[in-house]
C-alpha cells in the first residue's frame, strides 16, 4: 500500500500536524489513545481521508515469553477504531523474568535489543505468528536503535531481519535513524544491512533526529534530522521506492511560532532525499545467511521450550543488571551498560514527570535527583503510572520531602490516586478534616 509522506502525531503538535501541507498520513503511538474516544485532532484527520497507523511500543515480541493476549487485543482494537491498513511494532524485548524464570518480572520501560541468535529468532518467529493471528490487519516490525551489543551473536542485523521475513511474511518498518545509530554505537554498516534485508518487504520508513554525546549516538527524536541520517535514507531510496516515509519528532519541539516552519522544513529535506524513488536498478540482495551459517532446523514451526528458557535467563540477567542493581552479565561492555543504565533511568524519570506532572511541581528542582536515587535498584514492575505512585510512597515512608508543606501536598496527591475507587462523601470529609489538622 502506498502511504506517501507522513509524520508522527503527538498531542503537543496536533494543530501543527493538521496544518502541514502535503501530508498523506500520520502514525500514532497505540498505547497513547483510547479507541472509544479518539482525540479530536485525529478524528478530523480521519474525516479528511488521511490514513492513521497505530504504532505499538510495549508488546515485547522479542521477549522470551509469549505476547500478552490483552496487549494484542488492545492493539487490534486500535487498528479497528482507526480503520488502519496495518499496525506496527518493534523487534525488541521490553520485559523479562516472571514465571518463565521463576523470578520477579522486570520492566525496561524502553526497547532493548534482541540477541541475533538462532534461539532468539525461533522465539521471535513464534511470537510474531501469534501476533499475526491475533491482529485484523497486517503487521510490520521496526529495527531498533541500541546502545549495547549482545556477545556471541550469530547473525548480522540484515540476516536476522531477512530470516524473520522469510519465516513469517511479516512486513518491515525500516528506521534509517536507527541504522545510523547502530553504525555509530556498534560499528555496523547501514549499506550492508540494507543489502542483506528484503527491501520488497518494507511497509514504510522512519526518519528521526538524534545527537552524539561522548562518542555515543542517542536516538532522541527530539532533534532535527541530521545529514548522516538523510544519507542512509538516500542509500535506501537507491535500492527501492519506499511505500511511505514518516518523520518522527516526540519531544523538545520548537516554540509555537516556529514549529510549523521547522517541521515543514524537515519534511521537505526528507522528500528531497527520497527523490523520485529508485534511481538505479535494485541491487541484488545478499542471502539471509550462507549455507554453512544457516541453522539446521531452519524450518521449525515453533520455538522449543529450551530456546525460550535460554533466552529468558539471558534477558533476565541483562535487565536485572540494567534496572535492578544486578551484576553485569559476562561478555557485555561494562561502560556501555553504564550508559544504558543512565539512559533508562533518565527516560523513566522523564516519562513519570510527563504522566504525573504534579510530582515535579511539588518537589521542584529536587524531583529528578530524588527519582534517580529511588530508581537505582528499584525496578519498574508494571508500568509508569504505578511507578509514579511507588515513588511517592517511597518518599513519604522515608519522611520526605523535608519541607512540611510539600510533604502534605505529596500525601494528598498519593491518597487521591492510590484509592481503588473514588472516595465517598464521608471519606472526603474525614480526609479534609485530617488535612486541616495537619496544616495547623
């Protein structure tokens, strides 16, 4: 399906997105919308005939465990509500532990790389097939950016993606910014990856900005698209005319009087990079893996339990090291693990501040250091909203914040949200009286 030129829809730029000229479609983070009550802006875009594609971020198809039936149901409902021609997700793992490893479940709160091994491929293939059977429209999967590399990988990124497509028929969402990120952080050649993957499976392409800090590329989605990323896009467009290209911008938007011009300028640069599509005959794709490298049981229909067990153990060890104070697993670059730990904690603090803006208002400049201290060794177990409540509870138990007025405000905030149901009139009156006594 030809999608054309698109942009990621975000509430902060909703009005600007509606006004951008030459826009054919938008992508929306699936977990951020309610299918029974779409944002007015999305409804207006749909009424104008623009395609809206839901983009999932929490399914965890690269997890050692099977995908959640409820998450798949939620994703399917959003696809139906939007009349979407496809849904997209990521080739990543986002949680580990739980019943599979008889250990507490850990949440990364972020997309982490799947090891490019035959075991991980078996598990991913089965998980993708489960998802395909549960969704009402085709599925396409995105390659992710990574700060760390797994030791002893058996396939390149291009080979891994090609094998996945060959075994499942899944579409690909190729993020050229992520290819550039992996070039800087892991020394992987984007052109080699593009030569190895089946370009005919590409459903659309992501383009996004980032920045380099201390020799590490951070895929921020909060900076303008850079020339090296556009160069990877040109390389892709020399091989295939992508059915759709989409600009991602998630944060740190320009001022309101400049955002329209800034985003329109980035879209224009992307259009120019793509040009008229393929400028030369498509190059011959490299084989997914050489005959000597191919797994003997490449036609296996499902992952054997031992493959899930082995993957589960290794993912749990890595995630425990990143979010729960566990030791560094053997073979990983310890410096890069430290960078990843800091990045995960910083993202966790930022997301909690966004979904619970009262917390930084109550705590002021002390919010971020207090949250980072809390997060060290305290993994997120079941999502950011519960994480915000757990953080507030931790502070209150510790007698913090030191300022009495801020502590009363935090107590009220926590009590209002921890209750399983809205308090009755008597409870509200009692609480109000208690608060008055505390303020004396």
